[in-house]
C-alpha cells in the first residue's frame, strides 16, 4: 500500500468531514469546522493542513496550528479501515516538520478523555502527559 502525504486544499473539505465522522472525531459544522472557516484557515496556513492518500483516496487528515511559541497537532483522524498502518504517525511527522519550518520546537496535542488509541499513539511518538496542567476555554458560543 503506497501512502502519499500532501497538503489539503479547499476541495478536500467534504472528504475531511467524512473522515472525522467515520473515525468518531467530534466537530463543529456550524462553527470552527464549517466549510467557510476551514477554507479561511487553509488560505492562511495551508501548509499545516495535511492529508494521507491511498490510491487517490483521502484516508487521513491532520490540522496543525502555530501560536508563535508552540506547535499544536489538532484534528488527527484516519478512516477506521486504514488505522493501525502507521498513517497517523506519518501525518503527525509531516505536521511536526511543517511546524518546525515555522520555528516550533515544542509540540502539543489535546486528546479527549477516553480516547485511548490516540493517547497511546501520542505516547509512542514521544508526547508526555502533564497531569499538572489544566486546559480551560472561554467560548463565544457552543459552535466555536
């Protein structure tokens, strides 16, 4: 199986959402994950929107973000029938490289409680759990 890693485009939006849905990754279709918002983000940071293709079919995605201090690995998902084949590892590696090119030397992930497969993958890739850090948010609405 040949896996091609490439940058995502606006035209990949529907396939990206299908991958999120198939893999059980929650998303905000009326907010931060809407077509309009994702297209805007791809315009600004297209090098951080990365996909994995097998035989021309998009089978995995990851979105990175850079806050000027830390590189974030976000929204990683692989179609269930393609999981456990190293695709997530390839996507994370490509995203880390794109973030390094922007100056990142620290990489972080947020993984929801109970998502053991993602947690184990992150640990295998060298990510460490920080039990002394709490993640808090303030949102303008439930859709963002």
